[in-house]
């Protein structure tokens, strides 16, 4: 089968590999669609993220969907031909976090496209059957692949306890900010303010339901939220940029007793914080990392039409053009999400 490998020299090479065979609890999936995450672009550009270093050839791509081509002997409830989204983290199931149900915090996770674990830029992937989520007819393959970032947004809105009638402010209108907007709306938020530094991102957010936007190169995030809410502030504020977090702005944008949820993983995130602002305003400042048990809700919301995420995918290239696709994902500030299509 064909694969696109990122070499130790950070070049893409096409490599013919043997088609894998599923173990008894696995499925063989013929891949169709894989999203390009900014983490993939970061590995291609820098060869590392934090402690994870590309030391051996690596398959990128962890936002993936395909069609089941074979099932292991012990697999129940999945059949050849089922269209599936693959949840990318294989967790240990036995650590404290797994047992608590917060398996996104499992320290023993093997996460797709995170060295040394391969991702989905391949014609076929074998994957644990319990991490292959069947897509109903009304959910497309692209949406299936985008369930990964959508699950991140659903987890973040759950962390922030977004509720009916809430006002939500989101700093960052890229993939994570956009799916968080969709997740917040589905959770009942009625007013959503999105901020970015790229006007086209803000236009896209407005087209898809943002009630107010601000380019923080020209305007002030907290002041915009303040004005929109008549001085009250947002119930929940999300940080979804890839820049050093402006924690002061996040805190200022939250109402007294409100919540700040930090999702963005900047290379440099050591910041000064006025703790008294947090204490005297009784703010909850939370982190949000990946997701646990959000694929089911993600698929249900998409199937019901309660959220729309396909709009974030703005270009698709075949696996053969993976380098061009990465160049565009890197260079084109107007593009939110690039997709790789695999196979026919
Ligand atoms: N905590 C988690 O579970 C996850 C975190 N991430 C992280 O979230 C961050 C965002 O990821 P994506 O949305 O995929 O990236 P992206 O590149 O699609 O979006 C980032 C957006 O932030 C905007 N931006 C950059 N600096 C800004 C600033 N100072 N103020 C306002 N907007 C600004 C950019 O213009 C862009 O639209 C990344 O750091 C990524 O690593 C991604 C996935 C999961
Ligand atoms: C941080 C990422 O972008 C990625 N989704 C991951 O969970 O590793």
C-alpha cells in the first residue's frame, strides 16, 4: 500500500508498505480523508513538538476517516463497508485517569502522528475496533475526519460548562476556535464573539454564526466583549490561538464568576498573571486537552444537524500532493483547514 512518510530530514517520501493485518480486536480501515492539523505542519517544519521529536520516519495525520475493509475475529458490531471515524489515541485503560474516565490524560497513550506512533497518511490503517466510530449516512467522510477537532471543541465547552443563553468569547478563529464556536452553539450559547488577527477568519466566523468579531490587531478583545455585553463580560472565554496566551485579556473578558478555558498550545506559554483578578472575581481558569468520550456526541450532533463543521475544510489535495498541501496549510493565512484525500 502507498504511504506518505515524513523522513528524519523532514521531507515527504512515498513508500510502499505491506498492507497490515488486523489483530483479533482490530479493524483494517481503507482511509479516505485525513485533516492536516497544525501539529502535523509543526512536525514537518520543526521536526518536534516539545519532547516529541521525529527521529524515525513518521506517518502524519490524526484527523481521519475511512471505510472498514476487514475485521478481526473478536470484533462485534462493525462490518466490512462501515464508514468510520478513527479516534486517534490508544490509551492504557488501567491508569488512574483511564479508570476515572478522563482518558485524555492517560500518560501511556499512543497517539497517532505523535512520534514514535504513525498516523493515517496511508491507504490502510489497522486500528482498535473500539476506537472506530461508525458514521451514519448523513455524516460525510470529511466530517468524520473532522470529528477529531470537533471533539476537542466539545470537550472544551464541557470543561467550561457552557450552558443555555451563555455569552461565549473565543480568542482565535482557526480550526479549534471554529469548532469551539460550533460546540458552544450546540451547548446553548446564544451570543458568540470571535477574535483573530486575520480578517478572513472573522468573516468566516460571521458567516457561520458569530454575533460579533474583532481583529485584535486593530481593536481590543476585552473591550469588544465589554461593549457587546454592556459591561458584564462573557460567561465563558476560550483561548484558541497558537500564540503566547494573552491571559490578561482573557481574564478581563470574563464576567465576575465566569470561566476561562485555555486550549491553545503555544510554544512559549509562560505568562504573568494578576492572581488577585482571578481570586476577587472568582474566576475559574481551566485547561482543556484533547477529549474523552466526545466522538459519540460529535457524530450525533452532526447527524442531527445541530452543528456544522464541514465549512472549516477549505481545500483538499490527494496524498500524492501532500507536500503542496502542507505548503498551503503553512503559508495561506486565509485557509482554516486543508484535507488529504486518500484512495479513489
Ligand atoms: N488543547 C488541545 O487539546 C488542543 C490544542 N491545540 C492547539 O490549539 C491551538 C490552535 O490550533 P488550531 O486552531 O488548529 O490552529 P490554527 O492555526 O488553525 O488557528 C489559530 C488561530 O489563531 C489566530 N491567532 C494567532 N495569534 C493570535 C492572537 N494573538 N490573537 C488572536 N488570534 C490569533 C490565527 O490567526 C489563527 O486563526 C494550537 O496551539 C494547537 O496546538 C490543537 C488541538 C488540540
Ligand atoms: C495538539 C494537537 O494539535 C493534536 N490534536 C494533539 O492532540 O496532539
